[in-house]
């Protein structure tokens, strides 16, 4: 009974994480109407850091020994989310959320390239199908009239690659951490210091009070703070394979909220591409995690 309860907890936490990522993407797109990408990114990081600081204060689980893993925050949310944010200014929120569904495939590819993890022919086949799906998603006109992917889509894909590198490396470095709040605190601290230091040196640090509005603050708290917190909490109760499959809900939530709140549209070709990416992501994560370790029990 306890195992089933823990699994339900893990599923609930992971679904909350996907809702935060999808909602945060939509709010970020809305925020770009009033704030430039770099300033918005800095505001979002500060909001996420403040959110996690509150969680650390309430839980009293800050661990000094985990500071050495803080550099991972440079990869994500650092490079990953900044590149996605730049891309978001040039493409739709629907495209951005769908393309981020390719992170699972990139993780498997990087694990093979860096750690020589085995890749089966089936995985390669699903990877090709997902790549074709990405082309269908990003091509504005019919694929039969030519393929044209804009710079925003490329930036989102590059940001997703950094996110995949974060997951690939952290899976080997951070094992069995007891405090998601502490880990996120150090990662966000490293990232905030790096970004604010860079902006100060380049004279790009010019905040206005009006920029700290509900959209920019909530998008940061959701995308960089609560989403990672819920995801790491969920990982304590369910296998990586199940959490990876549940993450495929992110583009569905993101696309739905984009159509609802931003009046964006999706055509039949983009929808087929979405289904191809989701099917490939689910199939590959199921195949690649047969030897997945059991989750940590609460």
C-alpha cells in the first residue's frame, strides 16, 4: 500500500512540474511584450531564487556539502533557459514547448557520446521519427513546398541541448540527494551570480520597477523554481523512466495554454509533428530504462 501511495505522490509531483514548465513558457512569451530577453531572464532568475530561498527557509534543509554541484546551474537554467528565452522571442510558445519534448532523445544521444551508453537500432529509428516530427513542427508552410526553420526554433533546440547536457551530467554527479531545495538553491545561486555579474560588467544591468510585474515574476518562479522542485521531489518516488514519460505532457500543456491565453494556432502538419515527437519520446524512454534503479522511498 505504501509503495502505491509513494508512486501516486511521484506522479502527482511530476505532473505539477510539467504544468509549471508549460505555464511558465506561456507567461514568458507574454512577458516579452514588455521586457527584453536578457532583462527578463535576470528577473526570472531572481524570482526563482527567492522562491527556492523561501522553501529552504521553511524546510530548513540547506546543506553546505551540495554547493559543489551548484555549477550545474550554469547549464540549466543558465544557458538552457536563456537560449530558449531568446528563441521564444522569435518563434511561438507552441513551437518552443513542442521542440523541448526532444530533450529525452538528446539525453540518450549525449549519454552515448559522453559515457558510451549503448543505443539500439530501435532507438535510432525512433530518433529519426522524432527528428522528422521536429521538422514538421517548425516548418511554417507545407513541407512539400520546402523546409524553412527560423532562428528562434534553432535557439530553442540549442537551449534544449544544454538542458539535456544538464540532466546527463547531473545523473552521474548528483545521486540520492536528500534535499531538492538545497540542490536548487546552490544551482540558482551560481547562475544568478554569473548572470548578474555579466550584466554588471557589460553595463546591461538596468532594472525598472515596472518590469517586476506579475508575468515576469510568476514565469520565473514557475519555470526555474517550482518546476525543478516538483520534478526532483517526484524523482524520489518513481523511476526515471516513468518521470521521463510524464514529462511528455509538457508540450501538451504548453500548446493548450498557448492557444487559450495567447491565441496562437497549430495546423495539422504541426499537430502530426507533435504526435511523432511524443510517440518517439515515450517509446525511447521506455526502451532505455529497463535497467532503471528503484526510486528512493520516503
